[in-house]
C-alpha cells in the first residue's frame, strides 16, 4: 500500500461535507459510499422530486402559486423545473443526465443535493471537462481511448472518493471508472486525483445501470467493485437493492471472462442475499475455496466508515466472484 494521499486543503465547513447520507454511488461510502463519506443505514427514503433528486425541505419547495394567474403560475413552475435539471456548476455534472432518454424504474440510490465546498467546486469546474462524464445513455464509451489503453475496473458508489483514490494510486496500471451521484464526492475525488498526479481515474455521474446497459461494449470491463451499497433494510425496500439476479445478468455481459465482481457490505442480511444470488448465478464462480465469504483483499483499503463499524462490532463481508 502506498503512503496516504494528500488530503484536501482545509476550508471552512469541510468537516460537514465529509459525510454523505448514497453510490455510485444511495450507497454506503467506500470511504465513507458508495454504493462507498460516512453514511448511515437508511430508513425511509426521502421524498423525491419529479426529476429523481431528493427533496431537502423548504429550500426545494415549488414556488407558491396560489392566487397567481395561470400563465404566471406555469412560468414559475417551468423555471423551478429547469433549475432542478440544470448543472449546478458551469461545465460540470448534469442534474439528471439520462432523465429525458430512459425509463423511470426502481432505483437502488437516492440522489440528493448537498453543500459543495469551495475546493470541491473548483475541482468540478476545472476537471470535469477533462476527467468527468455524464451517463446520458446516448453513446457507447471507448474505454481504451478514455483510459489510454489501461485495463478498466468499474466502481459503483465511491462516496467521498478517498478509498477509490488510494486504490488508483496503489495500482496506476489499472483505470478506475468511478460512478456516483453525490456532487461533493465527485468534486472531492477529482481534487484528490489532481493533487496526487493520478491520471487513471474517470468520474461518471448518473445511473450505473444505464452505463452498463447502454454505454459499455460486451466484455469491456476487467473488474467490477460494489463496496457498501445501500442495504435498504426494510422488507418493502429490498426490491431497491442493487445486487439482484437481473443486475448480475447485465454485469456478466460487460465483464471479461475471468474478471472479478467484488462486493463488500457490513449489513449481514444483505451479505447473505449477495452470497445466495451470486452462488446461484450460472456465469459467476466463487473464488473462495469454501464457497463462502472471502477475506478483505489487501488492495481494498480499510475505510473510515468501515473502521467505525468495526469499532461498533459490525462484521464486514467481502465476496469475490469470477465471471465464467
């Protein structure tokens, strides 16, 4: 493992921005994400707007239109809709990149707006045109061109990006396509890559399912990482969990033969479900000799979120399954 990466320069309020409620990635933080920003297990998901982003309360409320003529009311509502859909930063990630092109399905994540620090904003405005991309579902990515011929691993849900950046620094010969919808985390990861001279990270904004289904060629990926995805613990929300047979069908089409799908979670019932559906899938084979969970590989950093869970007695399970 290389030396720890240089942290972001301290700015007022950075501490508040270090935590995240999502992936990629609605997921637990990989540094705490994802999924992988320290996140807590969700209870009821927040109310969402029509564009899929989570409501944050009065500041997101629709304009008061009682008693206003129909023409003015329509104009006010249209302006509010456009504000929700426009990028928060010039040239930065779009609010809902594939919203007008693809179906509204049950999602495994809950996008929401959070405060972005000045350092994160600077990284988004400077580096998004160079290392960022929106998942719009309208094109197929040329990964060899995007990563200068490096083998590419897809990471779904990276939280604030510290673990992702550490893995990229430890293995500069592998490209990491990191997906999440958390704007502060996107800016933080771009800043880490820039300050530490890493050119093997690309940050994707949007729905990883659309990326896999519409924007990647068959056998395009050399690995897939899903660290601490949202466990959706309530029974009525289990349908939102990412690791399902249908997701594995899609992942198997995009992974090269022998490529490894690596999942990690500290939520015991979700770990059991992951093991069950992965074991049952005909195109994946458990790399653990006993057919169970695997030890944490040395290349996956122990995240801040994970360390806090271990201090509380949580058990973290890793699952590594190779694509047949």
